[in-house]
């Protein structure tokens, strides 16, 4: 799976919503679930970047096996490091997706609409 622009936008929206809801002491139903959502990601970005340029378009069986091995390795690392966090806390820091801090006036207006 890849981090496409649509997924990045969804994560940015979630990060923004969580930032706005963070100070809300008792958010109702859906907003509380949104604020408290726990997210995890398994990735091999560094290994993928280390591949030679253009190799991501290689349809060969050897390359597909290499990608599979990278995925298995990334999953094993994540399971070792983060499995205990499932159901307790996020292992993905959404702050990088949220963008710059909102102007106080904008967040105040949005919160007033709740």
C-alpha cells in the first residue's frame, strides 16, 4: 500500500480535528471517538527510498519477492516495537500531517459551532 495524496489529506483532516477536539473536556459520541482514535502504520519508507531509481516500476518476480521481504521485515519490526500499544495508544504521530497551528480565531469559531 502507498501513501497516496487522498490518504494524506484524510490524515491531515483527522489530525486537524484531533487538535481542535483535544481541549474539549467532554466531546459527544462521534466527536469523542474521532478525538480518541488510535492509529498505527507499518512502513518500510527508508528501505524503499534506498532502492535504485526506477526500480519501483520493475515487474520482475525477483523485485516482487524483495518487496514482500521488505514488508515482512517492516511488519516484524512493528510487531516487536508496537504491538503492546494496540488498543491503548496511537503509534502514528499525526502532528506532521496537521500542518501549521491554526489561528486562534478560526479554532474558536469552529468550537463555538459545536
